[in-house]
């Protein structure tokens, strides 16, 4: 057994905890260095796109749905009865005013015309003889060589034959009119949409021949809500689109405002006229008509994408010196891709239109180039 000197025992007691003490000193020094270092940087700026706040004239509009109807629709009928001898009309055919649609058999009418002409010539000869006789009797009556009765008889004969001649002339004109009516002609430029007869078929007086429509311009009837009635007048301009013609837009005008409302819907029928020179618009198409309601006024507008609805409140994010600020607003009127707003916002301010879904007030932002802009031109 080794016997240690008391000094050696003291030295061993002091040296055993030395490694622990050294570790403690190193740890305290590291903590001091960590506290002296700067705090870590926050999240990077959020990338956003912005658009300017504008002030412009605002026209309140409303879009209503209606059905296209032809400007004219006519069932062309025969004014006389007869057998159809020719029928050149066909469904879908474009016809011009005065073009032959059908022709009836006219043999009987021609016979009646010849008979009426012969009777007229006979009556004309009798009338000329009666006029000469009346002239001779009048001269003899003045010389008192014939009686009053002879003069009266000659005058009555001449008058009766004159009236007979007039009657026969009317008969001739009636037959000629029937001959003209045996040709059924198109009453206006348009398109044939339906046939009602065929060659060899008997047509009654007033019987239908064809149906035709005029599509050179069309009309659309739309239901106008009662609250807008006082703001719409005849000749107001409208814009129309059609479900069957994607990308096509036509301009027109209001030409009729019916003063009687639909008692169930509380809407007033209005009719708009739309030119159709290329005949692209067809009867029966669904049309969406946009018309102005209310007086134009100046207002503050922003793109619809700038408006944020969160927690039942509406606001926009303005950008100032790289920081987003929340601005409460009230949306008044939506039109096209813009919205009219009121609030603590002025023309010329910049508002976020992309990237505003997860922004919060005071958040740093990095404004991106607008789509299509050259890189490096951040506002």
C-alpha cells in the first residue's frame, strides 16, 4: 500500500475537477458570443404585381337575356283561289322583293278577261250611238220639233249606257287584278323558312303559300326590371353578344319600351334593334344584351383582382416604399374587369392585384414586372 504525502493528496484533490471547470468556462464564453450576434433576418419580401388606382367616367350597365326574333316575319298567302301551277320557292332560299314564289293556273281568268273585254267593246259602241242620238234630239228639242218625252228618253239611254260602260270597265280591271294576284311575289327581301303548298295543290283564297323572315336586322325582346325603367329610353345604345357566336359582338339600340309590366315578374318588356348585314345572327339565338342604366359619373376604380374579402370585410393592399398597407374600402359597382370603390384611396396609388391572398399589413413586398414587360423594369 502506497502512502502519499499530505501535499500530494492536496494537489490530487485540486486537479480532479479541472476538466469540468474548463468546460464550464468554454460554455459561458459561447453563450456570450451568441447573445452578441445580430438577430436572424425575417422572411423574404413577398412577390406581388400592382396596378394603379384610376379615376374615370363610370356608366352603370345591366345585362339581360333574350331571344333573337326576325325584324319581319310573314306568312305569304294567296289573294285568289286556284291550282298551283309553278312553285319555285324552297325552304332556306334567299329571295328579293318582287321575286316569284308561286303561280296559279289562270286559264279561267283569261277566259273571263276575254268575255269582259268583248262586252266592254259592245257597250262602248252602243254608248257612242246613244251620244249621237242625244245630240240630234237635243237640237230638235230646242227647235220644238220633238217632245219632252223624246228628249228624256234619249238622255236616259245615253246615261244608262255610260254607266254600263263604267261597270264593264270595272269588271275588266277586277279580272286583270286577279290575273296579277295569281302570281304570288315576295313582299320583302328575306329568307324562306317554311313551305305550305306544292305544285298541283289547290289553294283557297287567303291560303298560306310560304313563311319568310327578314334578317337584315333583328330584334331582341328582353325583360327590364322595374327599378331600371326610368333610366331607359328609346334610341339608347346597347351591346349584344350571342351564345351561338363566340367572340361576336353587335351594337344596336332600344326602339320600343312596353308600358305594361309583367304582373308576376314585375319586369317591363323592351325591344332592341340590332343590324345584321352579314346575316350572322339567326332567328331563335340566345342573346345577352347590355344596356346603360343610370347617369354616367366620375368614380375611383381598381381591377377586380385588387379587392380582397376576408373576415366579412373588403379591403385592398396598397404598396408604399416596398411595404404593403391594408386599406378598407367599399365596393359600389362591378363592371367589365373593374370595380368602383370608396375609402381612403386616391387616384395614382398602387394596389396589389397578384399575390394579395396571403399578405398581411406591414409585410415587405417585391413588385414584379407586369406581364410582358422587359426584365429589370420593376416599378
